[in-house]
C-alpha cells in the first residue's frame, strides 16, 4: 500500500514535491519535473498554464483564445502556502483548500487520506435508507455493508447515464423498474440514480482507461447521496403524464407553425 498523502494532483496528473515544494515532478514521469519558479507569482499564488499532454508548465501570459482552441492547455493557480506545506498539513486543511480549488477551478487537488485510500483500492461508500453500500463501478453494483445481503445490480449504462430502480421499503431491497404494478405496489418507491460514475470519479476514470486522478480536479471525490431522487409511484406516474402532455403540446405548436409556413408559401406561390 502506498501512502499518497502529501502529493498534489495538477489538472489530473499526480505530482510529488521536493525542496520544500519548490520542485514538482509527476509520479508517472519523474524526469519531467519543473520548478515552481517557472510559474508567475501573483500575490499569494503561483499561476501558470499546464500542458496536460506533456505535463509541463507554460509561462504566463497566454492568449485566452489559445486556451479555448487548445483543450490540452489548462490554467492552474496554487497558493504559495499549499506548495510550502502540502507535505505536512492536516487533512482538514487539505479539504478546505480542495473545496476552494474545485469551486473556483484552480486546477489542483491535495491528496488526503480518502483519495489515498481510493487509489489503493478502497471502494467509496454511500448510504441509502439506513443501509451503507459499497459503490463498485467495475462490477456495476452496490453491495451492502451494514446489511451484507443487500445488493443492487445496475444496468450496463449506469456508469454514464441516469437510471431508474424500484425500492421495496418493507423488504429494503431494490427491484427491477419493469416489475412496477401501480395497483398493488403501494410500499414501493421509484429511485432515480444519477450516473453512478458521479459516486466514484476515480473508478470512472479507471473504467475509461485513464489515470485514477484524472477527474479529481473537476468533480467532487466524495459521493453525494442527495443526488439520489426518491418518489412515490404516484408521483412518478404523475411526472410521466406531465411529460407526455408537454410533449403533445410542443408537437401541437410545431404542427401549427408548419401549417402557417406552408400556407404562407402557397400564397407567395399564387402571387407569382
């Protein structure tokens, strides 16, 4: 097991530091290290542009149009205190800096205990209706920890797409949405799961044959159970009906517009 704490992820690439944070070098390509002095010092931060293809810092300034055109070039902005103390700071401090970096798009992520454990294979956990589940994106399933028999086998598209499940509140088990019987299943809930990759961005990256740290600078690491939407069967059916009615209304409007355009075209034709 490798302890990755004290390392830093820069736009998806994992870096180690030396000389009190003055030199950074990528774990997978240690010969391509660079001095922090290559970045521009602005106030209490070091700023630069990172070339994700070659793992190299490009000196500022660079035209914003070039950044838009060349997607492999990305801004980074790292506080000086982070570079100086990242090897010894507490996980609580790392968490605060990571929160700011994610919200403001600064392009870095300090490796804390949670990310280090995930990179060593520990699966993320998520709680639903009092049961804690392991999120196993590789096997495409949720496995109960507090209730070992609880298990949800996900659909093949679940890592990338929102999916629906039925949940039996009495038995605390998931069922296939196709078994829904509105007249009998009053104790069932309709559960909308977001793309399961959102619950495990490390596993999602690895499933896509990318580095496990590829997404941590852009998406939250910790699973957010509030993304799971729960409805009664009647609420779900009512939502479907509203969607159908909205679709019909849109089709009616489109048909009316087409008829008007066709009528206008015919009038013009007659005038000619």
